[in-house]
C-alpha cells in the first residue's frame, strides 16, 4: 500500500489536477472578500454549517437533511469506509478509477475487489456480478470516471444498485460537465450515496465535498463526522459562491466549449488517440513513448498527468481543459514533443 501522491511540479501551465482554469467572476470575488473580512476567526465555525448546508441543498435541489458536508470528497469517502468497516468487509472498485477509492478502503481495513473495465471503459457486468456475489459493503463508482472521463452505462449502474448488498457510492465530482446525475435515485434506492464537490467548478481551494443520501444514511455518517470539519472561511465563501449559480454555470459552459475544441485538435493530431469524455479533462493514448512526450511537455513548462504506469493505460496521458491560451500553448508544446520522438 502506497500513499496517494498529489504531484507537485513546477510549470507555467498547469493542466494536471482537473481544476477549473477560470477564477470566479469579479463581482462574486468582491462579495466573498467583503464577507470574509467580517468572519470572527477567533471563534469556532458553526459545527453543522447550517447556512452552507441550506445553500448546497438549494444548489442540488434536495432537502437539507439529505446533505452531509466534508473537507473535500476524500473525507466523506473515508467516513463511509469507516462506517462499513467490520472484520472481513469488502469494497468493490472498478479499475482504472480514482486511486483514492482503493487507498481509503484499504486504510480502513477493507479488502478491495478491483474489477477491470471493458475496452470502452464501461463496467464489465459479468465480473461485477461475480464481485457483488462476494457481498461488498461498499461499491465506489466515478460518474464520470476519473481518469477515463467516461460515464458508465446507467443501465449497468442501476443493475449494480439493485444487486449490491451495501452502499453504492456514485461520485459525481465531474457531474457539472456531464449534465448527468443519480441524485433522484436516492428516493427509490436507499443504498445510493451521491458525492458532489465544488473543486472542479472554480472553488478547489475551499476543499468542500458534499454527500447527498437518504436521511437515514446521513444520520449514521454524522455519528462519526468530526466536529468543525468545515472551517468558517470555507462556509462563508462557498455559501456566497453557490448563491450565484448563473456565474458558476457560465464558467462550466466555457470549459465545455474549450473541451470540445481541444478534443477536435487532439483527434487531428497524428500519433494520438483521444478517448470520449464527459468531464473537464481528456485522456489520450500515444503511439510513441508517453514518458518521453510527458518529459518534452515538462521541459516546455506544460504539466499534464502521466498515467502510463496505470494498469490498462499504457502510453496514456491526461490533460485538464485550460483557458484558450493554455490549451493553445499545450498543443504547440505537444507538437514539438511529438517531433522529438519521431
């Protein structure tokens, strides 16, 4: 078991962490900064983050008692794993997917069943059924999945939900870019837990994750949530940002437009095979040595994610959608890096 490596690399263009490249609208930033100046930093924050919880509930169109907040989605995943961790407990995780799923599960003592995805990065249902027969207490699914960018078939996910004996966690960290969600499924399936975050829509520094689930599940997880886990500055800034849904939506739409332009450019680039994506990043496979291409980009100040050592992703790289200028610089550096290995 190895620790998660949050890569820290220097580069003038950072397209490796799946953040939004756009800052908040100036008027929203001014409102936040004014409010932050009034936060009593000598006092503990609201331990239940009630005002923020109400804002999140409005954002997701659910009742506040369906919401639990975390210091990033990682904390919520850790709470869920802790809640189901009993001797002999198992977790089911498709692979490749977000590495923290397996890492957190293992950290809480769960045995992890890793089920390879099919050639289109969708769920292999025969293998999933076999893994579900081992009665995992938690299933972790990215929707869209990271690092592939694919949304699994809803039919296949629904079958997993129906067959699962425990919790099915559907991580919609990139859901704003796909326009797809399982939020409404919690009404029919009480074992469904949906995760959302503000990290991918321009608020990564706030470290705010969201769990939406049936109130019975929320009440159980609240029993092990540490108090004051959402600091007062995050509570204030996130509450104000979420009160401007049009501004946030406009930024998401800009990223989607840039994603489509970047995808077209990669499709026309000889020696690359980009995969379809519904997230704010693009996974692509190279004909040549991905390590050499990655190094060539780094030497030109462009940082993207090298995934070539991940099972099933040999010679694959992942680029986060940036601003128009960042994407242009990336494509120019990529052409030069490709020429160097020809």
